[in-house]
């Protein structure tokens, strides 16, 4: 089988460096898997993912005239399943929690009163915090 860009082949790790791993390919060729092409997640230490002598599947990314072959392990494996797209539908609320049940049992007026008191408390906290940062000149020293 001739080596060509895009082909997925098996090779044996022949050397490991800080920046990647050298892989022996068919036809006596050698290619480099850059550290960024080893795994889908961040790779700090390549030795945690590969060992010399390990057989790996690689995808041939590039081949130049000088004989350099760029390889990828992460692109040779099947892609992960994609997360479902956002449907735009609202998330379902779990009304089985006790606090939600208690809140749902309140009348509209009770809910509004609770909202107003909570809002007033928050506004007072914000005002106190802001006034303390501004200094004493705002506290009646006119």
C-alpha cells in the first residue's frame, strides 16, 4: 500500500521527544506525530499516552519533498458523537424539590411580596457596599 495524504495506517512508535513521537510506517518510512495530534484533550506529557514499541493507528496529514511526514493519532480514531444541537425548547423544571413546592403553593400576591422583599434586601446590600467604597462624605457630612 502506497503512503498517501489522508490514508490511515498502522505504525510502531520508535521514539518519543518532548514535542512528539516518531512512528515507523510501512515502506520503511518514518513520520512524526506532533504532541498536539496525540489526543483530543491537552497533552502535557506525551509519555503518559505513548510508549516506544506501541503500535498505533495514524492518519497521514502531510508529506513534503524532503521526506517529512506529518501524522495524527487523534484524527485516525473515529470522531466522538456530537452533542445534540440546542432545540430552543425551554429546559424542564423539576418541581419535586421541597422549596419549589412551597413556592408554587403561594398565591400570586404572596409571590410578588416575597420577590419585592428579596429585591429590597439586595438593593440595600448593594447601596451599603457602594457607599462604603465611596467614603464618608456621602453619609451626611455635607
